[in-house]
C-alpha cells in the first residue's frame, strides 16, 4: 500500500536568522516531498508566520498571497541603515534626543502612514529592476530607483516607547525605540514605514525587530516550529477544504457532481452568481474539488484539485 501524498497548508513559525527558502527546504525534508511552495516570504531578520503549501495544495497558494498581514515591530529612531532594518549597514548615526521627539510628534508621523498611501519599497528588497533583484544591485553599489506602489495600512499604532542609548561603531548614540502593531495589505514594507516615520521626524530610523503574527484569518499561534523534531509535520497540515472554508463561500457537491467537476464539466447548482473563488466541496469525503465561479446556475472552474489516487496506486498511475 502506498501512503497518500502529503496535501495541505502548513502554518510555520519562522525563526530569526534563516531565509524563507531555508524554511521551505526544511519542510521538504520533514515531509519527504519536493512539491512545496510558499505564499510570501519573510526577511531573514524577521520571525513569524509563513504559509506553505504541500502537494496539490500548492494550487491554493495563489489565493493566499494577497491576504492582509499583521505585524508587531520595533522601530529605532536615531539610526538609519541601508536596508532599513538591523541587518543593514548604518548610514546615519546622529541619534535623537528624547526631548526632540514628543509623543504627539510621533503620532503625527505614524498617522501620516495610515490609510491608502504611496510607498517606495526599501532599496534592499527582492523587487526586480530590469530583470535584476534590487538587493543585488544595491549590494554592488549600483544606484537603485524604485517606483512607489499603492498599499493600504489599516492599523499602525505605537504600543510602547523606550528612550535609551546604544553603541554604534564604538560611539554612544541616543535613540528612541517604538513598539508598534501594523495591519496592512500584501506588498507593504514595514521597513519602509519605519524609514518614513523617521524621515518625518527628521532622523534616521530602521527596524530592530519584526514579527508577522497573522496572514488573513491564519494566526501564528497555530503555527509549528519546523526545527522541533518532536512535531508531526504531516499531522499539522491543514486540510484544503478546511482552509478554503475560512476564505471563500462554499458550494456542496454530491458524488456525481464532484466527479463531473473533476472531469471539467460545468455542473448545475442552486447558488447565486459569484465571480469566485467559491469552494466546491464534495459532501461524501469533504474533499476540495475546486475553486469555481458561478454563472447562470453553473460552476466554472478557476482552479481544479486532483482527486486522490486510489489506495495502492502511485502518483504516476502505476500500481504498487
């Protein structure tokens, strides 16, 4: 008997100091599966929630990438870096006296970054410029000019403040650290928010900590530590139908309708027209058959999900 291929969405709590691609590599090893993708990366310095797709569920990832994100972070006022985070090289170290940045001034600077804004991404980023990554160009000393993009910051609040002194290149520098919480659209650079708050206050600024706590309805509290060998990673996979229910309207299909949709037929249903995605779920085995739209009482496939292979059959259709 051949074991079923791992299939589902894995919530991972990424540790600090490793790349998101390293997390994917660890997941591949733990699951014994090559077909694993992600729904958006985190910088090596950052920690928190990554969504990985395993097996057929990689088809769900394109529908997860655009979900809103929640972060906690610490912004350091008084020191700027070339990457706008703690992994970068200091570019401005003048510092800032606590008396020069009142709470009211900080609130005005933060408030200016709320709502729908045009944001210039951080120079050291994965955005491509003429086919080359911006961070590669920046590290080679080439000038990088990135276009602004429209993003939405629905929440940006200061939850704590600490005035203290740090040592930069052997020199004591007065700084102000701000703990913040950010809710934002996909594509928002929290590093750039830090940079721009500092600029509004007339000082350099960068992130010293960044943690992603949520992606859409998914919370880091439900994530696993892939470096913990005691974790049953396969058991931690969220079933595709359960993930789809948290994101989309659902239409239930009997066995015949599920089979027809799998075969590419336009199945008749009693459901209002909907541009989709709508999750089409088989009633008999609670399987996600596909993501669909509804037009004039018929389902049209947006993304189909393969039916599981019969027990004792390999993924190429051969019998074990």
